[in-house]
């Protein structure tokens, strides 16, 4: 089967949808309350060094994914151990995101429908998409992103009459600590989760492409998240952290006369599509990693098995939505830190040292 290729624009749009993903509904930096937008800015700035590290790794090893890079830099055994860590991380994030979707549907739309049915429906769509390949995933994303962004800004404009800018005050009224804590949470979820793209970006157009792709994708996504966060705060005030799905609640309050209501349905569409993109990327990364570790000819041979395991895992991972929210904002940033920061930094440092000493053997 021929090598799959995607354009820089398609790759950037994949990162964009991946980052806004579940953040559109769960919110970002909610523990900072009315300073959550500041936490978003701090998180974006903090992510920049890591962004350059991710893109540098892809530039140093053109045509290679993180699993190949581990093998080249650390040898066969250590490379497989590190690859297993990222296979698990991709699989885990995919399961978490799928469960976010299931809880949203269960709480907002279909409370009488068994949770597993919602998970199974989206999970099967993700399995089909991964089986079709990254080219189909990226082109589908490119088709829908203009519609998604149009809906986002249309909803923001419709909600202008509901905004109360005084809810943004006092700035830093609770001190700097909640802002920094929330910034770390936003840095980890969703910014640094883009480390998963190191598993699938093997066919970008040039060696300089990764930096451009990461920068544009991250900045546009960050701008959207900050705008949405400000909207949520100016509508809900300090109560923004009291809701499991603050964006949905904020949009549901939009009323213009008797003819524009129920705008929250559009937000649901954005959430479902962005979750689809994020789950698909995670499942694709996990399948590619397993194929590399076990020397399989094609990752497609295990997509159905891994996808069904992800669906079941997402169903069993939490007992309640309270547990889901606590994990996402309190525990996950610390759990993900080694995969998002520690290992990539060590890998990049090792690559730069070996390159400076002409010890890099990238191969074909």
C-alpha cells in the first residue's frame, strides 16, 4: 500500500480541531474562575518551547514517527519500551475523550439511553475513519473546519447581548496561584496533548513544515479557546467552574426575541465533530505504534480490535461524571507530564547531541 501523504494545511487543521476538541465543552482553566482567560494565555506562551521541540524532532527525522525516533536514538529494547508508553498514552487519551463525549450525550441529550450505546456509535465511526487512513481523516477535517469556525463566531456574535464584561473583574482578584494552577492544567489539556501527532506526522511536505504546522494550528486553536473562555465568563461569571459543560450552558442562554433560540444545538455539532477528530487521531497513533513494535505490515489489521478495546475502556474508566471532571482538571496534568514534557525533552536533547557529533543514523 502506498505511503499516505497530507498537506501542511490539512495537518494544521487536524491540530486545530484536536486542540479545541473536548475543551470547547469542558472549558479551559475553569478553576481560575474569572481569570481563566489569563490562564489560557499563560498556557499558550508556556507551550511555545515545547512546540518547537516537537517540530524540531520531526524536522530532524523527516519521514519518521516517534516510534522510529526512539529506535534510532535509544536502540531496539529501550525504543520498544518508550514506544509502549506512547501507545498506552494515545490509547488512554482516546478513551478519555470518548468518555467525555458519552457523558455529554448522556447528561444533555439522551439521559435514558445507556452510556455504552453512545460510546459504541462514535467509536465505530472512528474505527472506520482510521481504517480508511490519515488522508481521508485530514481531508474530511479540512472540509468541515470552515463550517466549524463560522458557527463558533456566529454564536459568539449572537451572544454579545448576553455578555457582562464586569464579570471579568477583578483581574487577579484571587491572586496568581489559581491562574498558574489552571494554566498548567490548560497547558497539559489540551496543548501538550499534541505530542500524539509525533506518532502520525510522517509525511509532511518539507523539513520546515512541522514548525509552521504546529505554530498556526496552536495559535488559531488557542485564540478560539480564549475567546470562548471570555464568552463563558462574561455570561456565567464565577459560576463558570460550577458546570460540567460551561460552553453549552453559556450558549443555551442566548435568546434573541422569539425566533432565535436553541443555538446550543450548533455547539453540540462542533463538540461531536472535534471529539471524532481527536479520538480518531489517538486511535490511529495507538494502532501505528502497535504495528511498529510488533513489526506488522499494516496497522489496519488491528484497527478493529484496538478500537473496540478503546470503546470498552472508555466505558469502564470512570464511575461517575464527577470522577471524570476531577481526573481531567486535578490529576491528569501530573499524570501526562512525563509523556508530554520529560520524554520529548530527553529525546530532543539526545538527538541534538548525536547530531552535533555526527552520530545520527536516520536510515531510509
